[in-house]
């Protein structure tokens, strides 16, 4: 954790340096997050998006045109990722350019097998799909509602789509929880509808909300993480100063309710959508997940590290489901 002290220092200076600028949360994401208007501007900046995401976010804001991208085929199929900073491996590893996205570490579309055995790598190397195209549409800071515009940029005929979001929603649920959860589910339903509008035969793998309520246990091994969370204002309902065990349990129950809604909406689309809650295998074993500092970014103790990305990829991989998605492309 040699870098944490440096980034904590930078974090203490950054708000003053960037005062009046919107580097930490890009304008389109702000539009997606209108229901957070009751929060202070300072707490909104916990997402830690960067100037380097501008191009991706600008493209995300554009309406899709019929000829926006080439169509996928059985000869050269496509995989696509919808989501937030986790799916672009934001802060996964320290890379040139300070806060550059390190999407080569992405659990879903990363193409370098020596870094992460992503779903892209598994489809290419294990299933033998030699010609495979990846489209990562995820945007740091995106809430579930933001994935709708991402889905509108999906290549037509995409065979396999991963959906992983909800952390930013959970970190911003300060208002009426029932209303927010209902809107969360409605947004997810719209995301899936947009996917199947463009790719009727797509297979969608959807992950539940990451278990943010288990992140505080990292501080038991790395006490400095608490200072980092406080400096960056990271996910305050779960990691903020003064969050009691009772409050954390209540937030965890809200995550469970969110997952239940995601599962119900997924079921509306039949076998085309496979939903996987991060609690499933933990319920089977009766023990919490193995979550250590090595699975979290050295920069903020929150975003998944390279090893964390690997863990997500392995957990969400379902070979039977993926084989069916690429049945016409596997040799």
C-alpha cells in the first residue's frame, strides 16, 4: 500500500485545485443522477471519474443512429459491457497518466490473459472463438439509469452482453428508499429492453450489486483505508465516519432488496438473461466472501484491483450459458 499516503495527500488538495470544475463527475453522469440533488455538491464527487472519460461520456450522450456501428456476425461475434467504473477497471492498477482507465484489467472485456482471465479471454481461449470483438460501453460514475443510453450504442447482433451496475446507486440512496428502489428496477428493465431491441438473440449476464456492505472489513487489516475513504468521501452511507454496525446492516438489507428486484426483472426476459447475486455462493457455504486488501485498489481501497477484477470474472463466469450464446461461433 505504498501509494496510499501519496494519494491521500493529493486527495486532500484536489478539491481546492478542481474547485468549480466537473472533472470528478462528468456532465452526462450528473444528468443521470438528478435524484441526488438533495446531497451537497461535495458528497456528489465521491465517484472519482476523470477527465479521460470525457470522450466516452460524450459518445454515450449521443442518440444512436441506424448506422452507428458494424453489425456482429457468427463469423466474428461480439461481446459488450454495460456498467460503471468496475467494468472499465477504473483504478484497478496504477497506470501511466495518473487516473487513466485501465480497461485491460476489465473482468468482462479485458483482452490480455496475463493480466486478467476476463470473459473475453475465456471466450477466445477456452471456447476457441478466434475472431471476437469487444465493445466496452461502461462509464465511471454511471447509475443504473445511465446504462440505458449505453445500451442504445450497442452493436446490432451482439451475442453476449454483461451488465454490472448499482454501486453508485447504492452509494447515493439518501432519499426515500422504496421510491429509489422502484426506479432502480424500472431503469434495469429499460436497459434490458434496449439491449434486446438491438440484439433480439443476445444472451445477457447480469451481476447483482457489489457487496459494498462488506468493504468496511478491509479496514481491519488496513486501518489507513478509513482515512482514504474520509478524504475521498467514498460511498458515505457505507464507509463514512460514524456509520454504525446497525446502519451498515440496514444498508446491507437494502442491497438485498435491490438484488431481489434485479432477479425479478431478469426473470421477465426468460432464459435470455442470467442473473447472479454476489451473495449466492456465500449463502451456500454459510460464510462471507474472502475479501482482502489485495482485492481493492491501492488508490482508494474501494474499486476492485486487478486481483479483484479476476475474482469478479471467475464468480460471474457460467460456461454453459456462454456456450449457448456463441453456439454458432464455436468450432
